[in-house]
């Protein structure tokens, strides 16, 4: 499993209805994309859920590198680049993925918590803790899914979770879920990724 996200921060007075309409019109485009486990069309709106910014920030869980590369280099990614400019695309290696207690429910919000991997910790212990945390999050009432991913260049761990209600039992940045495409959901490997 591989994770990817880009963030397009928009002006403070940006009409976020434009983003909602865009996703409503175009969100179905990846509903059958080969190699894609999940694409979560995410948005943060200034003043909602503690956000200080307006932002469009899709988050992806990929089953294959070929699927991700086909998206990035095959033309589909060009549309948002043309409309908003080319963002930095963050990528993480999968540590763990778990279906949540509400796996069949529609997702309402997502929570992303980023943390630095401390220098003075044994990596094996830290990563095992991240796997356990993904399992703990997935077991919470209303969890649709939980994943733990790591960027070994920046040594950043990300816990990502989807929820079927507006009061998730997870800390971090909260995003509104506008649409979910999940053509390869059943192929995503469960549990620890090594």
C-alpha cells in the first residue's frame, strides 16, 4: 500500500461551493481506476472544525505503483494542475490498514494526524506502535477505516482515518469528505504491511 496527498490552499474568501460543485461533477472519474484502493475527496473550510484555511486536499491509498503513476503521469492529474497550479505531492509508504467498525457506512469526515518520528527511538518499536494505533482507531465507534503511513525521507508518520459522523475519536486535522472512490478497496492488504 502506498499513500499520496496534495493540498491546494485557497484564498480566505474563496467560495468553497466551487470545490463542492467540482467534486460533484468530476468525482466519479476515478470510481474504476486500476490500482486505486481509495481516493478521498477532502476539503477544509476556514472556520469549520478548527480550520484556519480553505483547502482542497484529496488523499489516496494505492494498491499499485502503476496505478498511481498512471494517475500522475497519464493525464488525469493534469486537470487539477491546470485549474489550481502544480502542488507538491506527498507520498508515504504503508505501515498498516484496517477496515473500521463502520466500514460499510458513508464517510462524513476524515482525520489526519502527522507526527515526527523521533530520532532516539528504535524504529521497529515505533512502527509497531503505529500499527497498533491504526487498529485502535479502526475499532472505534463510527470508524470507516484507519491507516498508518510513513515518509522515510522526512521521517513523518501519518495516521489517517475516515468516520461516519462529525465527532471522531481521533485527534488531528479534520476534513470534510465530499466523495469517496474505492475501486480497489477489497484488494488493500489488511493489517501490518511488512
